[in-house]
């Protein structure tokens, strides 16, 4: 049950959203037991973002939530993939992307909890 919310200062076309959806769907498999089959995504584009006091460049923040936990190594691999995807697709520098992880022990779906 992973969820990735991506906030970016870049305005996304529908084609770009589809490309991000495909690539993030593949990347989530870097976390053992997670797959695109249960991945939910959302995109907040065109957001005002400032980093280190600078709002003149484009930035992105990926907020990753998942049911259960993963190893530090798995998170490291996913962070690398997410940063590369956002850099390639949106032209954002690797150093202008933050990725945050949140593990949940309670996750609801379809009227009940896992």
C-alpha cells in the first residue's frame, strides 16, 4: 500500500503525468513487497517552492508513505530512483529534490484495515 505525493514547481502536462506515473510505478518495486498494483499517486504541480532562500529554480518534494516498513538500503535505492526520475522528466537538479518516507502500521482500504 504505497502512496507517493509529488509536489513540484514545474507545471505538468497530462503526458508528463503519465510518464511519471509509469516510471514511479516501476520504481516502487525497489521496496520489497511493493508494486504498482497497489500504488496510489498524486501530483501537485505549479507550486510555489523555495529552497535555501531561493525560489528562482525548480524544485520537487516526494512524500512516500507505505504500509509496513523497509530497509535503509531499499529506501536508499528508491530515493536514488525518484531523484533521477524527477531530474530526467522535469529537468530538476538532483540536489533540488527532497524525498520523505513515512511508515504506517495502520492502513485502511475498502472499508477495513490491513
